[in-house]
C-alpha cells in the first residue's frame, strides 16, 4: 500500500499522542522546520505594562511558555489553541477563554468594547484582524531556519505540506515552486490565505484547528486524489 507523506514544517514537534493515528491512516511523518521563533525583547521590561488583573491575549505556545515562566501575578488570559491553554494552566494561571483561531478570538474581543486587552505577540502578527481595544506588545519574531534543505523536496509526490505560519509559507515558496501533485494544509486562517497567494489549490484547513480534524481531512483528500 502506498504511503502518503506529511511534511510537518512547524518548529514544534508533531504531537506524539497522534503519531499512532498517522500510522493507522498510512501517513508517514517528515519533520522539516521552515522557521524558528526568536525572542527580540526582554520580557521583564514588557511585563512592567502588564498589571495585576490585566487581560492578556496569547496566540502561540512559544509566547505562552515564556510568559508563564516570567509573570508572577494574577492576570486574565485569553488564548488561541489548547497547547497554549495547557501551558498556562499547568503553571496555575487563569485562562478565561480559549478559541480555535485568532479570528475567532478577535470577534469575541470586539464584543468587549469597554475592556482593554494586551496582546503579547509576534512582530509579524496580523494587526488587521484585531479591534481597537487591543494593545500590541510584540516580543518575538520568526526567522528563516538556515538548516532547511530545499533540494531534497524538489521532486515531491503524494504528500501534504503542513504550515504553521505565513512566514513558513513564504520560506517554502521562495525555495520550491508549486507542485501540482502535493496538497497544502495549515491550522489558521491567516496562514491559509498566505498559501492562496502562491497557489489556487484548495487548502486543507480544519475549522476547529485540531490535529484530529486535520488528519481526517488529509486522509479524505488523499483518497480523493487516487
């Protein structure tokens, strides 16, 4: 039986609890990070503006890990993704709301016009989706992974490339032309839109941003293409 390759381009490892599910669906994992996240500002100075009971938005596990290790007072956290939620809750912090995507969280924040939120974010965060009651405080950014070897992916076939950010999409398509026999997948709307800047192919994008749904959609697409 032909196996379908998943090229996981995120910096973080593919969740180990889902690896058996890949085997069950004849999917082979290839981990090849396209970018890595690096801190650009000292968090201690940033946190001076995060007072007791502040409303804090976190949209990445990278940010959640750093903030959870530095902050030492009570805040209300509003997060994107279960991984960020678990990181914060495991350190005893209060997660008021969890959303599947930044867009979903942004829509909810817009309904809280009388509240102010501090978004501890990437320098490349998509500011267009957030309401005026959100204050941006960037302290990290993605940079190209100089260990990525594009030459080994020039002749791909029967595979799905999974992206974690628009910057990762840019790195891929700067180095590799669109391959008609490959599928593209991601976990967020902003990343999906960036893929569509390079190709008109349908992008696999789970509405709930879950690994379970992602695997299901990739498997369905794999059989469609047979």
